[in-house]
C-alpha cells in the first residue's frame, strides 16, 4: 500500500497571482505529487496551498516551493490580517494513508533541516515535530510575528531549531518558517453580521480552547484575575482542539470568527458552527454562513450533512451528493462564493487526478452502458452487468427504506429506516465499484497474456502474472456475489416492515440481487477452470455454491411476502 502525506504550506502573498502561480508551478513540476488546492486571500495577504503525494516527492515539492517563495516574497514589506512571520509562514506535514505520525515527524525534521541548511531560513519545528515542549503550539513560535524576530531568533530561548540564528539581511527578507507534523486541520471561518473585529473576538474567545483572560465578576471588562505569581489566569473556552481569533475581511465587508479545528474527531465543523451560532446570539450577533479555507476530508462533510439531517428527523441513507448539499446549505458554505465539492473535498480531487484520461463505466448514462455492453468489445461483460444488477437491486431496497422513513405518521420510526437505508447505500455504492473492477480484472488477464515469452525466465514471469490475474478475476465476481446476497437482507426487512405501498419494489430488488449473484457465479466458475491452484479453486467453488443456495432460499422467502 502506497504511503501518502499531505503538505499545506502557507505563503505570505495573497494578492499577486503572478507570484502565487510561480510558487505553485514549482509544485506541479514534481511527479508523484498532486496540487489539490490553492486558496489566496486578499485581506489576509496569504495563500494556503494543499498538496498530496508520496513522502519523498512531497518533501521535494515543498522545498522547491519554499525556495521560490524566498526568492519572490520580501517580508520587510508584508502586511496582512493573518498572523505571520515568514515568506513561507508555516509548512506542516499531515499523515493521509499507510503512514504513522512518528514517520511523518521524521520527514518533517528532514525537510526542516534541508530548508535551514540549503536556503538559510531559520526554522522552528512545531506540533508533533516540536523539539522543545514550548514550541509545540504554533502561536507560541509565532508570538510577536515578524516584527518580534530581530530579538527572538538571537535569544537563547528562541534560537531556531535549524538554520541561522542571526538577523541578517537575507533573514530579514525571508523571515522564519515553522515546519511541523500534525493531524488534519480544518481552517474554518464563521461569518458574522457585523464589521466589528472586537465583537468577533468576543465570540472567538468564548469558543476557542484557550479561552480568554479571566476577569472579576465574570464580566468582559472587569479587573483581570491573576495567580500567586502575578500572571493573568485564563478562563478556558467551550471547545477542545480549537484555535480562534476574530478579524474583519475587507473583500467581503464582514467580520469573521477564524477557527483552526486541530482535531476534527474532538470538535467537528458542524459542532463549531452550532456553538458559534449560540455564542453569537448571546452577544447580539448572528451567524450568516461560513467559509472553508483549503480542503476537507469527505467524511467531515458527510458527518456534517448527516448531523443536520438527523436534526430534521430525516433519513441519512441518501446519496453522498445529497448529504453534501445539506451540509453546504446548513453551514452556509456558499454564502461568500460557490462551494464546489470537486475542488474542496480531498477524495474527490484525488479521484479526479487518478482518472485523467480514463473512462469509467459507472459514469456512462444508462443508454451508453447498454450500447457499450452491446459493442464488439469483450468488456464490459457479464461480471460488470451482474454487479450493476446487484447495485440496482440494493438501490431499490434503499429506496423503500427512505420512503418508509418519510411516511406520514411514521416519524417515530425514522431512525429504524434510516439505519436500513444506510446499509442499503453501503451495498449499492460497493457494487457500483465492482462494475469497473470486473472490467479491470478482465483487462489484467489480457495484459498478462501480452507479456513476452521468448526466454524461460520470461515464460515463468508470464505464467505467474496470468495465474495472479486469473485469481483476481475470480475474486472480483466472488465478492460481487457476497455483496449481492448480503444486500438482500435490506429487501427482506423492507418487505416485512417497510412502506406497504412499495412492497413490489423490495421484491424487484430481491430479484435483481439474485440475478447479480447468479451472474457473478457464472463468471467465478468460468474463470476458475483456467487456474492451476486447485486448492484455491475448490475453496472458492464450495463457498460460492453455499452463497447461491442461500440466495435462492432468501429470494423465495421475500417473494412469498409479495401480494
């Protein structure tokens, strides 16, 4: 499994697109890295860039981008609403898949050392990559911002982890960069119906984990409470793993609560939004929408959409597209500008990148799929059609569950039917993937047969490739069988307890799923006859026959419930 990390460098330029484009072009030059988002902000004078790829390649792309930013950005002339202290202000690495945080920390130190050594930029390591406890918090590293650097970097306490510790002309121009390793962070701004930064800060201080300085009487203007050492006492905010400040965004003419959600498993986007709404109301303000800076994991958007659907007492077993639409409208993510899921959701961006120049069967219209199947080409064939039959069957079961959840007078059963709809959705989503996987499996066999066979070694490699491709061509329809059979539990439940007006839909769903099982079974058997590993074949055929027998029994049981 390929290791993937994300890198989200923030550059102190958000107005000059020529400069921004030159920096991002350096990233595009590196193979193995996908540039998935570039988000410039005029008021903040800052651009958040997001890239994903294999670790060494991401490090190379990040280094080249930092190098170009140093060349083009002069911090001596920089002004902006966002805290900053360097041309490349921060450069965090984030684990995405098949890699631990400990491994990412090693990569962060490797990048930090190279930037400091080759580019002469002072580096502070923060979050999980921090070399000193007080440097874990980025706000502490950046305290006083660029203007405080002349004194800070020459001090013993704030000597850089890598790079020069002197205030040279070169450093004056580049400033300092914070390189870190952290969990996925969502930069999330909540829009307010005010232009007052002070009032936006009031709400931000209520929300953020750090809170605000405690004052006597619990007021916002009373005397500051101090501890025995004379230091101000902090009163924690309402939400853990949240950083936040208030600011005014001139390009939109509004104040925002700017939040960093540093661990969305602790505080989600929708939780932060709801609490912001509550606290804004307390202070006589109103939340009008929100803004997502950079990109977001698909699950965060699905969690938000399902949260608001549950508040409406509606089923959550609907398509991802519809769930995301509910999230966007509920959070007001399209208030300032259109929200495009294909450009803001990480999985969609990566999928689009991986599919460049490739045609997927599931993206065809129904008519196109029929004509493609009917053509003289050998694929798509029976395996893909079987998977599609199963997908349509489980979709019918899901439909009955959703209709039942929406039936007048059944409001107390919404959760029951919503759970069934989610199960059905899981099956038809997985079966849709099998439509293309079956054709890909056939193509793998064809590719294996095309391998050279001139020498004994080549013959051996070719034979092994054919054997492995054939096993795959057996397991894909075998898994289709299992999915189709398991999906019939949804149709059975809906035939027993669902909306009686949709009983026939559950029955058609069961017939379609049975067709998927039997069609996939034919593909398992015909591919199994060409495999040399007879132990593997015997096991698959035995298990497959059990699935076929259970499928026929279950279909009969469901159809006896039909009128």
